[in-house]
C-alpha cells in the first residue's frame, strides 16, 4: 500500500507543471501588455543588419544581374529580343522588390513618428502595391518630355504608360481576380460596390472621357484626377473607424502575420526609404528602355508591351495580397484589387500628366480595343458582384477567359 501511494503521489509535481502550462496556453493573448507582446514577436536591428537581410540580398542580386545584362547588350552589335525581354523581367522584379523595400521603410518610420496604424493602411500600404505603376507612368512622362514622340511612332513612351495603366486595371479585374475566385469563391459586401466599386468604374470612365476629348491628357486634367483621388482618400480617412471594422482591419492582420514584426532603428528606415526609392526609379527607367527596344525589334506598338508584359509584371504585388486574403476566406481580396484600380487610373496617370501632358499615338488600338475592353470588363466585374454579392468559380473562369480573349485580339490586331 505504501508503495502504491508513493507511486501515485510522486507524479503530482509533474501534473502541476502540466496544469500550469495549460493555463498559460489558455490565457487570453490580449492580457499581455503591448510591450511584452512586442518583445516576444519583434527584434530591433540596426543598419548593419540590413546587409544580411534576405530582402536586401534579393534586391542586390537583381541589381547586379541588371548591370550584367546591360553590359552584355552594349557588347552585342545586334540587339537580341531574348536579352531585352530578360532585362525587362529583371527590371520589373527589381521595381517590385525595391518598391516593397520603400513601403517597409515608410511604414516603419510612420509608426515611430506615431501615425495611427489605420492611416498607414489607408495611405502608405494601399499606395505601395500601386507604386510600380506610379513610377512607370511618371518615368514614361518624363521620357516623353525629354524626347517628344513622333506622330505614327510605335515606341512612344506615353502609349506605354497608358497601356500599362489600362492593362493593369484589366489584368487585376479579370486575370488576377479570376484566379483568386477559382481558388476560393469570395463573398462581396454591398458597401464595396456602393463605395469602391462605383469609384473604380468612375475613375476608368473619367480618364477615358478626358482622353477622348482631344486625344491627350493635359496637366489640368491630371490635376483633377489627383485632386479627386485625394478627396477619396480623405473620405476613407474620415470614416476610418467604420472601415477599420470592415476590410482594412483584416488586411492589416494578414500583413502582421506575414511580417511577424521585424523592427529596425529610425536610421534603418530612412535608409530603406532612400535606397528603395532610388532603386525603384532606376528600375522603372530600365522598364521603359527595355519595352521600347522590344517594341522596335518586334515592330509592335509600345501600348501592346505595356498592356501585356508590363501590366502583368507590375500587378504581382496585388496578386500576392489577394491570394493571401483569399486563403483566409475573406472577401478582402476584392477590396484590395478595387483599391489599386482606383489609384492607377487617377493618381498614377494624374501625376504623369502633371509632369508632361500625355498624348495618345496609337489611337486605333486604344479606342478600338484597349479602352472599351477595360471599361466592359470593369462593368462585367461589378455586375457579377451585384447579382448575389458573391463571386462563384464559374464567374472567375469567365473573367480569366475575358483576359485570354483580349490578349488574342490585341496580338491579332497589332500583328
């Protein structure tokens, strides 16, 4: 009997330990103070640690690869299409990576200054996914200002910029959204259609009307587009408490899970801002150059290159965020794409037009296919949303099919 009692009670300390561990695991995470949570989930690093960060290593590798390809093109007497395409892909990759690097620095610096998280989400983060399009459009406008386009030229930088904007809207609302819906059907909230969906359609239609008036976008029209976009952002900020309970709160949770909170010093964030912006501008210039070479060698309009290769490449950030949101079975994926499609036809083109008025050179291609296809696909997407406030897989398949038909018609007409 003594032996059995000894054996029974000798395990009590271990049982207490197990109970203690269970109590710790069942404790409410919200009971932890912000300082304790930050200490457990974050590590503060300085400038020296940037050189060993994986993201910096990727950016450095892409930059060195681009320099190598540039030197190779200088030695080759006849420009190779394959080299130009490879350079274009490297430039798009560097543009996306450096833009993300810039946004990371902007977010971190804003937090250190004391800007609210919801303001960061509504402004810096939402603009971050559209930064490639903004830089490409601005760089193309600057290129057109330095080297004005000749009437009838197929390699006009402004055509590339407009093709990239319309192409990005079309890619995101058909190909990317269609792929996301094929993976997982999404529910749509009525507020998205009434606020963001109609604003997206209004932005595309207004830009098209400005271009149809006189085949160009003047500085005043560009200022109007930028002013309307700022009014839209002001509306979102003024209603931030309501929106916090809607899509942006979930987006922020997704990003927090992805990042696992890696903190840097203030000087490190300043370096991210400076280096990220400088490399993004360098990459956007290389994108324009490579696209022009491809257009000349293939004899196709720059609008075709901007609507296909460049538009798909610069839409990769939106695809990544949308797929992450869809994996959590949240309709936030739709809100993310709609928000980007408001930024592109208003802020991106507006800033470019303020740098230099944008003229349409390939009028037949733009007015005959690119512009009506974009407006029609945006309207079709809103119709799918409005029917039963849900995106089904067959609707996603139709959207992907619409983009495939558009690319076929684009290559047929331009060829």
